[in-house]
C-alpha cells in the first residue's frame, strides 16, 4: 500500500517546519519526514518546543494544531522508485510497532504531488595529522552529542576551524560544564573586524554576537591560526597550532564551515551548481514538482532558512508568501558576507602528509590519493568513498584537496536492510500486477 500526500517535506529543521506551516492553511495533506527522533534539525536539536528561540516554539505549536500535517520522525529516505514516489524506512519504535531486526520496519512507499527538500547541511572536515584520533570530532558533531546528553562536564575542549558556529559550539559546551580551553579561528583579524562592522546591517545578529561574547567571557579566542596536528597516545591529548603553540585537551572539535546536503536532490535529477541545489526565485528546482529550501540551496543560517521555507511552502500550496522575498534578499546578503569572511584559507589544504588518512571508512591515505586524477579513478583503485558514509566526508575533503567532483549518487541514500527493500519491491510489483 502506498501512502499519498499532496506535499511531502524532507527535513524537519527550521526550513522544513516553516514550509509546512506556510502550506498548511491551504488544506493540502502534508507529511514531514526526518531521520532524527525529534524535530528541529541541528539548529533546534532536542525539539523546537525546548528552544529559547521563541520562533521555534511558536512554529511547533502551529504545526501541532494543524490537522493536515503528519510528522514521520526517525524515518530515512532510501531512494525514489518512480517519479513522484519515495521509498522510506521508519524506526520501528517511532512507528509504534514492535522493534524488529536492526530496529527498523519494512520499507514503505510514499507518493507526493509536490516535494520540498529541506535536507540541511553537514560540516566540512579537512584532514590533518592526528585527526582520526579518538576525541577529535566535528565541531557541530560534538555540539549535537552534548545536546543529546553526552557528558562533557569537566572536559578540556579546543574548538577550532572557521565561522560563527565555533562560538555557538563553545557556548553549548560551556553551558554543559566543559572547560573550553580555546576557540581557534582561522580567519584573519582584518576579515573579522569587517564582518563585525557589517553586523550593524542585521541588528538581530549583532545582538546575538554580543550575547555570545558575554557568555564566552574568559574563553581565549585566537584568530588567524589553525590546528596543524593532533597528538596523543590512544586518544587526543593536545592540539598543535600553526603558530607552534600547543594546547592540552580531552576533545578537539574542528569544523571549517558547512556544506549543503544534496544527495537526495541529485538522485532525483535536480540540478546542483557550486555544491548547492539550484532554485529559481520561488525555490523551485529544475524539476517543477520539487522545491528546495534552507541550507540545501545554499548555506545561510536559520533566518534565511525560515524565509526560504516560507516561500517554498507557500508556492507548493499555491499560497502567497507575504514578506518572505524581501527577508530572503536581506539574509542572502548576510550569507555572502559570512562566506567571504570565513572561507577556508589555502594553507588548510597543505596540512595532510602522505600518511594522513583522508577516507576514514576505507583507511585511504593522502599519499595514495594524490596519485589519482579524479574521484572515479580513486574509487576504482583505492575504494575511497565506498564505505558506510558513501563519500559524504571524504568527498568534500577530496574536493577541497584535489578539486575532484563527485560522481553519481549511490542508492540507497541511507543505510537500509536489504530484506525490507526486497519485501517492499515485491509487494509493490504484486499490487501493480
């Protein structure tokens, strides 16, 4: 049996939730799919109703009151078996059924008239000697763990990389009892000064920055330097910086910005340009039945994601998106300033030595990869990108290090039980026959 919805939204972060709220008044049947157990995405992790941001709480209350909105949490999109269809697999517990093998139900097919992709972004991780040591994490990754209850109290943490996310991560960790030994920002002082002055054009961001500065008072903030290597016996114990200094730590959280998640969009045939899903002024992709909002169409933060979600949801339901176009323009300008200020510097591409692992799933080193001319050649000869992450981590790293472009998306997009897919396909064929 296939479930039919007028609008399916993939992603329950700010963009996806706002798209649902914008579309709901039109009466369309709406389904929001998200692979996390709670809505909110990374920015509102733990549930919108738990956030200090009043917009999150108000948005969630609106969706809870809407009778035409269904939320499927802990649900993975596997692939599209036919135009207008998504094959998904739901966590057995989240679906209210008895837990089975691997904790997942049999896959099921969802049909849609219009699809909104709000799949968010992931961190850009660049390899350096020692980055595979236990205790070296992504900045946003450690923040997500801490928000989920992972104990960091009393632990010494160095937060390094680039962008305002470092401040948010440090604030989260400090609030949960960690000792933030330093925030290490690779952007130079001059660029940071220009960006700080530009915040006058966005008072809400200026206030946010002042609040973070107050909360992080006493935490060393070092700019114009970066992590050169991580050292330790069995796990990370100290971070070596580009100025020759070293900082002792229990965790080293590194992140060099965000990259749009485009795998699902690419598998659906949507055009991707410069690493982001290409959309028109109404957030419509190259497929007229598919829209994209939030970080998937270009990284810009929660305010831009909300504006784009409002436009995409309104257009998918044939409703106006009052005020959203102007808001989108304002926050796109902010996103451009953000990208220019915190762009990773060229020196970061020279950190890996021949023994540095680039593909962590298959243990492929920089020395092995640099002999190849393309992503495809490297995959054929070294299995780089063939592991469980399907190139999500090393693909971005090889693009930065060697300028390689990814090839076709592998399906299923998310890990899945082969038996459940076979059972679903067999059932669908029998029903069709």
